C-alpha cells in the first residue's frame, strides 16, 4: 500500500499543528505478536488498547506515510454518536448503539488527555440541521422518542441554529470536535514509551497469510502472529474487501482564523453541524477558530476509475469541487461570503454500499483483524474499534455481538467498469450517492 502524493494538499488540521518528526522507516526484518497496518485513529487506538492490556507483547505499527496522513488528518472533525447506515427504530437497539458510540467519544477524550499535542478536543455538542419543514417535523418527533428512551438529544428551533435556511436542528450535547491529526501524532511518544514500535514512511506492499503472517515493505519484512487492517479506504490495495469498499475522495475547505466576534455572529456555541441531505454538508469550528466545511453536492466528491484511493490533483482555488464547496458554505453562512478560503484538501473515505462499517476477524488462520467502512463517520467509531479489536484478539466477543458492526457482511459493489459507470450515471441523474 503506497502513500498518497498530497504534499500540496495540506489540511487545516495539519496547519494548526507544530512541525512533525516522523519515526524511522522499517529496514530489515522485524517480528511481532501483532502488526498494525495504518497510523490513523483505528491503528493508534488499537495499539493503545493492546499495549495497555498486553504490555509484554511486541506490537509493531506500520504507516505508509506519516501518522494521520489519511482520513484521520483530513476529516470534518466531528466526534459523533451513532453508526452511519443504522437508524434504530426500537429502544433496545437505540440504547445499544448510543452506549457503544458514546464509549467511542469517551475513548477520544481519554486519548486526547494522553496526547503530547493539544488536539483541541471539546464536547460542546453537534447539530443535525433540518433543511425543510417536513424533515424538521420528523426530526422533532424522533427527538421526543429518543428522550423517552433516556437518550440526551434536544430540539432547537430555527432561530437557535445560526444557519440560513435551517428549519431547526437536533442537538447531541455529548458529541464533540477534535483535531485527530494532532491526537494521533501526539500519541506517538506515549505509545513508544509503552513499547510499541512505530515505523512511518513504510507502506505495506503485500500481506502473505499463514499461521505466521508476513508483511512486505519496500525495505523490509514483518513476521507477525496477528495483523490488524486499520486502513479503511486503502484496504482493497492489500487484497481485502475489494468488492465491499468504495474509496471515495472527499474535498474540504476552511477559512483562515475568524475573530471571536465573527464566531458570535455565526452562533459558534456548538462544535459542529451537518445537514439532513443525502450529500450532507458538514462543518465545524477548528481549535484554531477556522470554519471548516465539506460536502453539500456531488461536486464535493470524486470517484476515480479503478477505485484508486490516491487523489493527486492539485488543490487549486479554481478546481470545480472547491468552488462548489465555497458556494454551499456561503449559502449557509452569508456573512462569510467575503471571507477568503485559506485551505483546500482532499481525503479518502472508505464507503460501503449500505454505509455500515464492519469489525471482525478474517484470514485463512483467523488472525487478520479489521475495522473499516466508516463511510465518513469514523472518528468515534475508529477510536472504539481499538477496544473492539483488542477484545476480539483476546477472544472476548460477548461485549460486541449485538452491535450492527460485529462481523457485518459488506454488500458487494459491482466491479469495473460497471462500478464507475454506475456511480457517474446515478450521481448525475439523481444528485444522490449510490446506496442500498
């Protein structure tokens, strides 16, 4: 799995961090009890949870480029309850999903405290904004149902939302925001102090299965008793989930830092927001007081023929996807119309056909662990995955059996060229994202 070529495509999250010093690349042969492929939140959280439970076992983490180079450093910043693709209609499932994902947010908070970098974690709540009177009526009714189940969701009228065209919003006060790139990079030293060997600039080119797995890198090998695939949208490059994961490129923009007065005029009391449209628009206030914004139309996403997870086009202001993002941002926040866009970047999502993620174990010897397919909803779930995969590695499945992601079978996505043709035709005709 080779790294992205995105040096000119730097996210606002990275712009708010101090200079980074990567760990040396792997050279030669290493052995491990567990080898983790991927240095985003899933890989870092898994390393953290395994190292705490098994301090005497050798854990090796391999990252193709730098920690949080992928989606963990290029996302919308919101740490949310819920599982994408799962809409609980009964109290039991609603409570189970909320309890699990709330634990994921708690894990992010725990990891943020351990990070040597201030990653700006806050928990002031996130909004799901309703764009029509009909959706507002349904969302308000759902809020009352969730409250009857004992879940802390709150309904806000339109005048409390602070976005043009909003007809109200559901507030989840337990949700929050984090600079996940800062969190992952800030855990490098604590993990190394716990005995985790971290090798950056070390793409895994192949995985050879067996009772002992062999990971082939450009300048070395890792032989491990177990492997963790923490690679999300990049996983098909390793030969796994090739029909289950659609690598989709998501484009994002951000302003420069805004003054406290400007944030007050934008109702900046909340950490983040998303609307209720199929091609959702989302955003947040970064720790450095930038307005981050993504989604909102077909133009905000790109699918490359063949499913390449690498998007190498330059992040120029005249690119149509970034221009479309700016128009949608200014539609929701007219006061920002004359505020220049200071950051433009692209990240790779791991999309599944029904938008549900999966966590489990595979491989000819049942020693390949995985958590992937977050479909744009991965910060809390990626953190939670570290605990889930630790438990599955410990053969303790019971806490997770009744969660929708447990060994979830991914629906097959048609092969090329049908995949590319179908994506282009469906999105252009409907303005929606293909799903089942």
